């Protein structure tokens, strides 16, 4: 079953489609519902779900048949549920990402300074969250570590997530200097890279400059005919999630270029083993 995040986005896309079919503007719908235009856009973008009363007004206005009403009402009810991640006290900018990650069938990620989150050990994740005290309060560190480990279950599920990663050697080098956690973290990377659904390629220092030197990114792909690909980009104090088709297409091309410049999976495994032995 799709997560509440995906249900909100599915419902929002349907409401936008219905509005456009009648050549109405978001302002028109805001006047109909007696709310702000921003609220209408939030509903149509899947950030929030309409109330039961708001959905009834919209369905009456669009003159929907009973069968379609029942489907939208069911989608709205599921969209209003709380996701499994709701107890982890996530910042708002990260909640939707975790929801979409739950529904994704493939994730492609490029990392520069930090190892991919789905490949962290508990100790490495803890160290990262402790350093990020401007985002994670000290009392929330263990909760965030638990969330990181919970998210990783997708990699070993019965129908596992396909995970494709390109990691700058800089992330390996920085980890290597944390002697208390580096050994276990590199051993974990080696183990995970041997799974059939996990691909780890390292972009070594000797490849010089590359196309994404200014930032890391994550691309999320979903089952066909469900939802367009998404891109997530994180910075020092937050993150941004987008379904913009042009942006995801451009970053997909960048990702493939990075993969072509990186070491092969076999060569990357040899390098990981060298770091593990250090």
C-alpha cells in the first residue's frame, strides 16, 4: 500500500487535473472553499490533504459520479493517516522525503562528503547527528539513529529497493579519520556492496574535476504510471524535494556521467577493502 505522502500527492494531482479541465484558477477554488490560494496550491502539490468537507465541496462543484467520489474519499482518508515515520520528530523538510523513499522502487544517489544514509552504521549515523546539533537536538540523536536504521530495512526487504550510489572518495577519506567508527563502517559498506540490489561506485580523487562538485543529490524513481521521479537536495540547514521533470532529467544525465567516470563496482570494492584494512 502506498504511503500517506504518495496518497496526498496522488489526490492533489487529481484535484489539479479536475480544476484545469474546467479552466478554473487556484484563486477560483480558493474563493469556492473560502481559503487562501496558497492552501489550494498546497493541496494540489500534495503537501496537505483537504478536509472531508472541503473535498465534498470540490466533488459537488466538479459534478463527479458516485464511483469516482468513493475513490477520492478513500484516497483522502489514507492521505490523512500518519506515516510510520511520524513518531521520529522529523523536521518538516525531511518528512516528505522519507515518505517518498518508502514508496520508491529505485534510488540513485551521489554523495560528496558524507556516506549514503542507507549505508550508515549506527555509530556513523550517531556521529553525523551529533555534529549536526543545529538540526538535531541532543535529546533527539538516538531517535534519528533509530530512524536511519529503520529506513535501511528497505534494502533487505522481500521486494528490496534498488539502490545505486556514487560516492566521492572524499567521503571515504573523512570517514577513515574517525578511527573509533571507521573500521565497522567500511566493513559494512563492503558487505552491503555485495548485495545484488545495491551498487556502490567510488569516484576517486585522481579523476579530478567532475559535474557535481557543488552538491550531492538523490533521485527517486517510482513504479510506472504512479508518480514522476523526484530529486532531493540537502544543504547545511535543510533540504529541498522537487518533482520538476526538467531538473530530474538533467540530474539523471549528471548521475550517469558520474557513474561513467567512477570506478567499476569491482574496483570500488577493492578500494573499500583497502580503506577497511587501514
